């Protein structure tokens, strides 16, 4: 989350302190230069309008430098604040996009395996090739998911104020774990049957596959709701 702006009163206080120091220095210098004998030629010299003009220019230049320093520092702080704000918005968009991509990848892997188990390709060679490719994709996305889900959880905590986004993502994580368990069960059964599903088991097996797809759809719904919540917070921050 973006930190609050640095208070301008600190910069203003620095300028006021600088002006006070300049004024105090001017008074001290004039006091030192002015001897006790006001009638002396040196006293008259130091009070000459030209000398006072020069001294005034010197001290005015010092005050001008202080004002310049104040505004330059203010501009640097504002420029840094804008850069930090831009990076934060970009990071939030990246988090939302990462959630979309990560969930989409794992869902595609789920669909591929479920469809293979549901249709049970008759050609053994083709079936084995399809299972090898789809199982490999599932395992790859599973490894990626285990890493990305932990990163996403931490980034949601670090960058978004709405506590509900963390809860909703945890529901996605739970559903994704449930899907993994179900796929392991489906694969174990169909391997046990050597891809020849007993007639008495067909209905229950297909019902289980449909249930897995239902959990996958529920996970997709959670993902859409989560991304909508993230985008809403981003828009509110951009319009602030």
C-alpha cells in the first residue's frame, strides 16, 4: 500500500528556520561592524546607503537561496511520491493479472484430464500419449501453483487494504487442493480398471468427474469475484 504523503509543514519549518538564521546573522553582523562611537568615520561608512544596499543584497540572496532550496526539495519529494504511486499501481495490476493467468493455467490442466477420463479414448497408443502430455502439463501447473499461490497471498496482504481479498483467495487455494485430491482419485480408479470402466461404476465415476468440474467452475467464479474486488480498489486509488 502507498505510504501517506510527507507533511509539508516540515519543509515550511525548514524554510522558516533558514529565514530566522539569515535575519539573526544580519543583525549580528551589523552589531559587530558598528563601533560604540557612532560619530566615527567608520560608523558613518557602514551606514552609507550603498553599503547597506550591498549588505541587503547579500542577505536577500541568502533568503532567495533558502526559498529555492525549499521548492526544489518539495519538487523532489513530490516527484518521488508520484514515482512510488505509479509503481504501486503497476504492481497491483500485475498481481491481478498473475491471478488470472495462474488460475486459468491450472483450470485448463484440470479440464484436459477430466475430459480424457470422461471420454476414455479407445486407441491405447493415442490414449497413452494424451495422458502423458496432459498429466505432464497438470504436474507442471501444480508445481507452479504451489509457488505462485504463496507469492500471491503475500502480495495481496502487502498491497491491498481490503481484507476480504485474502479470504477469497484462500477459498480458491482450498478449492484447488480439493481438485487435486479428486484428480488423484479419478486417475487411481481408471488405472485400476485399466481404462475399462465397469458398467456398475460408470455412473458414479462420471458423477465424480462432473463434481470435479463443478468445483473448478466455482473456483473460476471466486477468481472473477476476486479480480473484480482488486480492480475496484485500484480504480478508487487512481481516482483519489
